[in-house]
C-alpha cells in the first residue's frame, strides 16, 4: 500500500463527540472510525476502488505461540 493521505476535516463539535464515543465503543481511534465509515459508504454505493487495500491494523501485533504452546 502506498503512502497514506492526510486531510483536514472540520466537524460540528457535537458530531465529533458522538463519533469519538462510537470509535471508543469499537476500540478504534476517531481517525480509524472515519476511514471505516467512509469505506463502508463507498462499498455500499458501489464506489470503493478495487485497488483499495485493507485498513492497516494498528496497535500491538498478535502474540505468537511458541512450540511449547505458551
């Protein structure tokens, strides 16, 4: 995947607060929640480009289990 784009987004403070609460409920950042919602809307409208990769996973990588099963 190429370099990620940055944009400035102006939101009504009440909308931002609602978005932040929703993102927190789903253990996402506000930015990740916005991208998730935009991708879902694009897919529903049939406008998500076929070359759009998955949303990159953030945070700690999954724990690897060793040969002894720990």
